[in-house]
C-alpha cells in the first residue's frame, strides 16, 4: 500500500508554511513601515529645529541679527542663513550636499545629492514687505538601505528559529487536537482485533465533532453487538430446537427401512414425518420472525387501527369454523398498531386457548377500554397455569408441563406475543388458575375512543 502522509503531518506542515509565510509578510510590512516612519521622524525633527532657530534671528536694515541660542548644527541638522539674493550669509553647507536647489518657503522635500539624499526645509523671514532672509535646514535622509540590511540580517537568524518553533508548536497543537481521534481509532482496532464488540470509546460527552463521532461509533458498536447477540441466539435456538424433530425423522426413517412392512405402517411413518416437518417449518418461521422483530428489520409500520373491528374481522376470517369462540369486541377503540403483528398475537392467544382447553368449553375474545388503556383479552376455561409457571411461560421455548403441551407447540408463541406487545408500547398480563382457565390480556396505549 502506498504510504501517504498522516493528516497530522499534513496539518503540521501546512500550519508551519502558513506561519512562515505570515512571518515573511510581516517582515516586508515592517520594512516598509520603518522606512516611512524614519523619514517622517526626520522631517518632523527638521521642521521643529528650523522653526525654533527662526526665533533667534531678526532682520534689521536688511541684515540678519543672530542671537545666542541659534544652533547652526544640531542632531544632524544644519541651519543656514541666506540673503534675499540667495547668497550664504551664515552657517556651513555640509560637504556632501552639493545640490543647487531653488528656495521654496515652508516646503519640506527630499533632494538627491552626491552622497545620498537630503531633506530640505526653507523658511522665509521677512523684515518688511519686500525684504528678508532665508533660513534653510538640511539633514541627511535616513539611510533606508542599511535599515533594510539590518532587518534582513536579523530575519535570516530569526526566521529559521521562528519556523522551527512554529513547526514544533503546530505539531503539539495538532497532536493534542487529534488525541481523541487516536483514542477512537485504537478502540475500533482493539474491537476489530479481539472480535469483541463489547468495547466502547466512552469519550466524555461534549459538543465537539470528536465527541459526536465517538458517540456515533459507540451507538454503532451497541447495535452491532445487539445484532450479533440476536444472531447467535437464533443459531443456538434453531440448532437446539431442530435437533429433536430431525432425530425423530431420522429414527422413523431408519425404523421404517428395517421394520415397516405394511402400507399402513408406511403411511403412519410418513404422517409422523409430516408432522415433524410441519413443526420444524413453523419453528423456523417463528424464530425468523422474532429475530427480525428484535433486529428491527421486520416491517413494523404502525397505523391507526380500530382494535375491536380488527379483532372481529380477523377472527371471522381465521377462526370461522370454531363456534366456541365468543366475540365481545367494542368498536371505536383506536390504537396505533401494525395489523400483521396484531393478527399474529391474536392467533397465538386464541390457538393456545383452544389447545389448552376442552373442545366443548367456550373461549372469549374481548376488546374494551380499561383504565384509559385499550385492552384485548382472550379467556379460556381450560387447564390453567400453575402460579409458579406464570412468569416462565413468556420465556423462549418454555413449555409448562410438557406432558400436557400439544406436541406441535414450540414454546415460542408467548415469547413472540410479549415481543409484539413491547413493539406497540404495550404489555401483557395473565390471570390464571389451574383447572379453571386463563385470561391473557394485551394492554395498549389508547389513541382515541369514539
Ligand atoms: P406452545 O407452543 O408450547 O404453546 P407458548 O409460548 O405459546 O408455547 O406457550 C408456552 C406455555 O405456556 C405452553 O407450553 C403452555 O404450557 C402454557 N400456556 C400457554 N397458553 C396457555 C393457556 N391458554 N392455558 C394453559 N396453558 C397455557
């Protein structure tokens, strides 16, 4: 596999490049700013010095009188006095300044000379309306080139150190920011390697992206684990429960091969094999349906159902031949339900009632509203269920007193009934007395009564 840079390294490199770029930009900016600041400061200084010198000069009889306090040279600024005809009267022109420039009152300007640049300011000092003298201030313009050289020199040393620090800083910041991701990856790898889905990332709850990702992963692991558990259970249940009918069929075949001689014997063996095959088929379909319900893959679209009307129609269609089924189904009791599952529940309860009671005794199916709940009860007057068994009969494959149970039973029916009640947000109750009969009741949240 091609080895690519890790995201951490990529971010570190990008951050370092960004910071280095910003540092270079900052340097250029500083160079530019310091240039103009230095020139502006020099101009201000020149302006101030020449103006302050102005106070020490007076013009009497067209001649300048210079009093004490006038400075010809101060802080690199030379102040010169010129006559009206622009002839130098006092002061000394710097050697390096050789430019011939016309006088302009009050105007600071930069002038090129032989050795670099000069800043010049001329001030006109009038004695009367037609005569006076010129004051000229001169100063060397700050040497920007050497400033730039200095800055460049400093940056050559500082920049590599800065880039190194930026790289280190970026690396630590990225490493820290990616710590939760490392944790998520490590957990996912551990789960994968150990093939144990019970591990969880368990990041503390928080609003950031990593906490949300970790929570999503944990939820996914939870679902996966649940799914695997269900699958494991299905495989265990199916292989365990199918073993008995399969060995009965095998035994019957072997017996028939050896001993069955008459066509009647064969017919009996075939009918027994048929019954066992039916049992296996119903067991597999029940198991599959329960597994799908647990996994949430069973189509459980809910709709508004009139419970009484539904129970009535369903019974008419499915138990028409059973005249012992008495219906007492109130109409207009609305619930949110999946008709397919509801039908399966009713069928299981009614078939159990028939299985576990005398053929002659009545069975009643009642739909009513009790304590603000919709209820559907199936009552029989059969063998009943001992008190100690009443909790256990809801478990998978549990059959109270196998000797009494119908051989077609699988012990899955009531477990499925309870599951269906759960899916609907309801629950099951049971009232039963041995030898008197049982009443199984489904309680559902009531949508509306009309
Ligand atoms: P089965 O396929 O054995 O009927 P169920 O899960 O439907 O499985 O029922 C579990 C056990 O509960 C049954 O084996 C039976 O002993 C008991 N049972 C269920 N319904 C009734 C009933 N109406 N009357 C008496 N016993 C019942």
